[in-house]
C-alpha cells in the first residue's frame, strides 16, 4: 500500500484543481489519478472531494486531510534532505512571509541575490503586515520585527532594529523641534497603528533616565512608508525604524529630533517551526540573511553618528 503516493496524488489534485492538471504534474494518466483518489476515499471511509463537471472542492474531511498531508510530505522531504547530508545543495520551494515595507525595501533584493547563488531553490514570498500562523498557512519561515511573543517557533536574530524620531525641515521651521519627550504633547505626532502601543512613545536618555509620553495627532496609518512620506510633507513628527527613514534623513527630507534620547531598540528575527531536522534550504536562507543584514545593518550607515 503506497500511502505516501496516495497522499501526493491527493495534494496534487487539490493544488492543480483538476485531475488532468494533476496527472500532468505527476506524470501519470488521468484515469490512474482518479482511481487512486477513489481508492483512497474508500479506504478512509470518507469523501475528500466534491466533484462536478466544472470544479473540484474539498469537503470538511478533505480540508483536514489536505492540511495533514502537506505537513507529512514536507516532513518527509526535509528528513530525507537532513539524513542525506547537511551540506546538500539547497533545493525545493521556500515559502516566506515578511512585513510589507521591510519585504519590499530589503528582503526582495536579498532574495534576488540568494536565488542567484542557489538556482535550485524556488521562493514563494508573501508580504503583508498581519500575524500569520506559519504551520497552518504552510510557511517555511517568516521575518518578524519587534518584540517576539512566546511561541513554539525557533527565532534567530538577524539584525538590530533601531527607531528614529524625526520631522521635516518645514515642520520644524514652523513649529520648532521638541527638546525633551514631554514636549511632544504640544506637537502633531503621526501614529503607526501596527505598533503594540501606538500612542505611547518610550524614550531613554543617555544617562539611563526613561520617559514614556502619550502622544496625539490627526493622522493614523498602518504602513511605515506612507507615514514617512506624510512626515516628509510636513504633517508632523514620526517615529519609525531606521530601515524606513534612513534614506530620507540622508537626503535631508527628514531631520532627527530628540537626539539626546533613544527609542528602544528591537530586532529583525527569522522565525520558523521547530523541526528536529532543519531543511537545508531554510538553514541556507537564514544564514544568508544573517550575513547580509547583520550584525550592523547596512541601512543604518547614514545614521551612524546618531546611534553612537
């Protein structure tokens, strides 16, 4: 009984959405694929697929079986890679999730370089700013920025993530620059709503004195690039990661404020499910990102004097 073969056939049918397309991918005849799926349903005693002349759809049992099958087949592939050799050339599909702004500005160029170095790896990159469940949604790894919540995932720090408070020269010319965090109460602050505490900005002075300020402003946005552009247009003071604002500061479009105070550093992490055998492709990709982004990230170069 070829259970893994049956699972592979079922997964291919679900992903290809037709028996014909699945048969082409598997190199089998359509009749063989159809018969194996029918035999599988008979053995399990449940219907996995609803069949019609136009489309296939998963039943509730089929959805559950599909999720389990994809995990099992991935585990088999990764175990074979690990047992064969830890130094095997990376290959196969790598499914990655990352935040939108960091993904566009820094991860996409890194992936380009990684794929040039590893031509047998295919990458499926999904960019969004929501929290994804790596296991349920089938990701090999994700990049996450900020303080990590406790989880069963393995985390590896790739680079420090520093934050900068800044405003446009035009805004400062009209409203002045704050000299201490408490002065922010008299300024328009641009709020990044994806932050854990968007209205509370925390600072530390060079002597270790801490200050937490409740800020307010007319504009609230869930994207860092958009906030940077609004700040550069003179709408108010913003605090954002250096990987978003460093170029604008270097170009003079934004000016750092409260330079005697530091916002709390966080980090860019790669997180991935805990597997006994970490696949060669994931290990190679994480190692590549760590070397490219850390220990001192290249995007901080225009702001070196600020962070000393």
